[in-house]
C-alpha cells in the first residue's frame, strides 16, 4: 500500500509540507505506527519502551487524537512526494491560561531535514497564536540540541532543565524545557 492510496485532507498549507488531518485510515494504513519502533527515531523522546503496531496506533488515534479536545495532532505531508513524513502536535491546550505544548517527529528517515521540520513548526505555531489565541507555547526534549533549535530558529527561550528526569538509554537523562511568549504575531 502506498501513501497515494490514502486520502489526506490538508488543514494548514505550506510551501514544501502541508499539515494534514489524521484519520483512522491513516493510522491503519500508513507507516505512522512504525516510526515509534525505530530506536534512532525515538532516541530523544519518551517512547520506544514497548513495541508499537497498527492496532495500537489505531487505539491511540481513537483515544488520544480524535477524542481529545486538548490536543491538536496533525500529519506532516511532503507535498512533492505525496507522502506522510511525520507528525506534529499541540498538546495540553489550555484555553483559560492560553498556553499549550508543542511536540513532533519526522519519522521517515529520508525526509529528516531542517526545511520540513522548520516549516511544520512555523505553520503550527502560527495556527496556535492566530486561531487558538495561545499566549505561551512550551516544549521539552531529552536533547539539548532540540531545545537550542527552538531557541535559535523559532524565538523560544530556555526555561530550565529537569535534572535526571527520564530514564532512557540506560541512565537518567535531563529534560530541557523551552517556551515562547507571544505578545503579537509570530514570525
């Protein structure tokens, strides 16, 4: 089965990637589930503790994506190649305090490019500020480099380190926190 056989509905249009609505069909038929079985993909995420399969991905979609009003999870769709290359999400959306968390993954190794990742983040950040009225967007990573990416390229600031917070790769790892306050339009 190829991604061309799956229907993708665009939610946010970009130049090289679109952010698409995730569906049960995508959970069932795409390679989405398998990204979480790739140890290198999950190196800096709190995942890859247990194997993932299509059935688990469908359950995740039903319980955590479609039935969760405090989460907006979208697929990152490569426009030229017509393939789902990753996911990106706003989680813990708090309308009262106007804040949320951002996270994502380019799961297809061939497409691990700053160009795609940067555009996907910019699209979702703009949507969070312009449409969801978010004032603060936060994130966290086991990799200091990812925190620095958000700081250098997307205007976020370091919010600190949770020392030895997560057990991964045989030892306790630090978690790097970053956030951005939006007083006006995002870049």
